[in-house]
C-alpha cells in the first residue's frame, strides 16, 4: 500500500467555459492521479469530501489548486483531501468472498424456482385461450 501527497494545480480548468470548469477540474484530478500512480483511469476513486470541496463554490469557480493524498491498494488508487480522515476499504478474506458467492447462487436458484410456476400459469392461460378460440371457430362454422 503506497501513500503519496500531491499538490494538483487546476489552473487549466479555467480555460474551459464557465459552466464546465468544476467538471473539468474533477477530470484533471483523475487524470493526474492515473498518470502518477500508473493505474488505469477507471481505477481511480475520488472521495466524497474531495468532490464536495471542488464543487463547493459551484460549477464556475473551482479551487485553483488542491492538496490530496493518494493511496494505492489492490490495483486501485484512492484519492482524499489532505485534511480528510481516511477510511481505507478493508480487504475481504477468501472465505468471506466464497460465502458471498454461495449466497448469490442460492438466491438465483430460489428465483428460478419461483419463476417456473409463473411460466406454467402463463402457459395454461395460453392453452385456455386456444381452446376458447377453437370453440368459437366451431360455432361460427356451424352457424
């Protein structure tokens, strides 16, 4: 688990139109961390506190620079504001992961069992309609 502190300059966000600056600032933070931590862009996670800090003054006036702490673990980069209390996600043990997977499989099986009677009912309704249609056709032929 690596930890690093960066001062990210967001000056280039002010080159964008007023109504896109905060969005661009968030994208710049994400790109900066991806570059310096050598992780893919989709594996960079920004904290809610950092997000609210950038958006605090609205979309038109994000901060000029932000000091952040980056923590790398499990192939992902977690980014926090320097003053923020950090909650690192706990790693799950193999036993817990297996138990979760088994629970998911059991739920799938239960839903399949529940769906089967519904399908039978629908099939019966379809047969009833076919019988009624056949009966009405016979009556028309007779009459």
